[in-house]
C-alpha cells in the first residue's frame, strides 16, 4: 500500500485475532463451475445477493452480509488511521470512502518521490448544513468561495458539474488530503441511473469504505452490476478476465477531457487493473456468478487468485433475447440515451418511438425488466458497440469538463494550478517510464 500516513498520531488498536476479523472471512469462489481458491491475503467474504436485489426498494431490510464484495481489506492500522482523518470533521458524514493511489497501489510514484494525496469522498444528507458547520471549523480548507457562506458553496456544488465539491491540498495532521462532498441523493441517483457517471465510475474501481450507508450499499451493487452489463455489450463473445476488468475500469475515462489534454496518466487504467487485480476479482466475481449469460470457459480448471487474468477466459451468451434483457436492465438515464441514439439512427417518429419505450415511473416498477422487440432489435444491431461507446462519452464529457472548470472556483487558482501541474507531471513521468 502506498498510503502515506506515518505522520498521523498513532492510535490504539483493538486486539483481535486475524481469523476472527470480519474482513478475513473466507471469500466464495467465482462459481461452482470455476473454482477460485483464495489466498489468505485476499480472503474477503463475498456478497450474498438476493436474486431480486435490483428491484429491492427497502434498503433497511437488506441481508446482513449484503454487499460484502465491496468491503476492501486494508490493515487494521491503516483502516483506523483513515478513520482518524474522518474524525477530524465535526459536520455529520453518513457515508465515506478513501480511494486512489494514496490508498491502493497503482504501481507509480509521484515526481520527486512525494507521497500521494489521500482522496476522500463524503456523502452527506444536507449539503448547505454540512458546509455551514465545516466552514466554522475549517474555513482554511475553502477557497474565496467560503467567504460568501454555505449557501454559495452548496449552490456551486449542486448546480455545476457532477454535484461534488472538492477541497484539495488540505493538511490534516501532516497528511495531504483532498476531500469531496456530495449529497446522498445525488450519489445514489448517479449510481442507479448513471446521470453523469462521475461518481458511479469512481466506484467501478476498488475503494475503501470508511462509513457505510445501506442505501448507498444497495445503489452501488446495482452500479457494479450495470458496469458488468455494459462491458459485456462492448466485448466479443469470448474474452479474457483482463479484458473485462480493463473495459469496466475504462468506462469513466471515456470522454474525460483530461485523457485528451495530457492531464492524466495514459496508462492509468492498466495500472489499476494490474495492481488491484485481487480486489477487482473480489468486487465483480459474485456478480458474474449471478448473471445467467456469462460464464468461465475453463469450467473444470482450478484457478488461484495469483493466476494471470489474460489466461482466464469467459464466454457470454449472444442470444438476442438474453442481450435484449441486458439492454433493458441498463441504468435508466444511460438506457434512455442509448434508445434515443437508435431512434435517430433508424429515423423512428417520436410518437411511434414512445409507444415502443414510453413508460412512466410507476409502470417501470410494475413491469418486469425483460427486453421486448425494441431491445432485441438494439441487441442485434451491428453498431451496438459504437452506440454504447458514444453514449458513455456523451455521459462523461460534459460533467467531467464542468467539474474540472468548477475546480477553479472551489480550489482557487493557486491550488488549481498546483493540481494541474501535478497531473502534467504524472503524464510526463508515465511517458518516460511506460507505466
């Protein structure tokens, strides 16, 4: 782990054996057909998914072990020290994660050997109330916008970009931190509908959950399953495990202006997949096991966590009915954009088109999520992969661009220039090292 936390005050840890810790419980195999044997360092417990969890509205009655695939292991000391960062905030935080190269290795180093910044995201109930409390406690975390009060800060957060407000380069106990604030409602909407893919895409990769919220846990499980489905629509009939994870991790970078402006490491996706393979397997294997239209090709082979994903092949069912069902179960906002793309391509009049796809929210909840003639037509279209890719780019491009521009306001010009300089530095370093 590349987490730079040595300067935080050391705190007492609870004494409990490794075997009794809930994050060391045995992790289930991919499936009975493809027997993955976990190594001790990656022995997390799997998600126990009710078969109908996608239509499960009552998040307060989730099974006790629901979403265990999302719980990534870090050492007890690292976990407690990350929580120590969280405890520095008096404003109420319902949900929190730590992520990025400061928590999980991506196999790279910052220029000059500087420790990476710790990235945090806080999910809160009322954004203006949260910023009001935080401005009183941590006015120095904010740019000039803080002088205009919590309403200005909250309005900037919610009206521009993807609904997230970042305070970068914040020194907490000698550790450099960047933390983002988002409302729980905005977060869950993006996870389930893919309005912007800004937060949903971040959670396609491993993150360390510091504070759980059942509503977010359920929404993110749907988000992860959606990522698998979209990846399947982009992949051929047979593909490797490496291709699957690379496709999933690349979704949120398609259309991101930083990738075309040399402001991001071009090898970032490859570095994430290579260095976080075991966590990606933990995150997605229970979901692959649940889907009826994809399976591991080498059904009788016993595979270890350390085996290369390029040698692990999967096969998906290309039957139009199954793929049509997959199209129908895509996130709502994303699915609507895909539908309208095909409407334009086929030149279908709006009235006829609405008869094919038009349902209000009540009908959406009542109708079983199975594809009809329209979805099967999309599934069989030779241009499906191109249309899906275009919808991803259209979904990501504007919110990512607006969020980057918003950084000039939320971080201020000095911190923004510093941040951009670091990104350009990482790009140049990646060109030299090839990773």
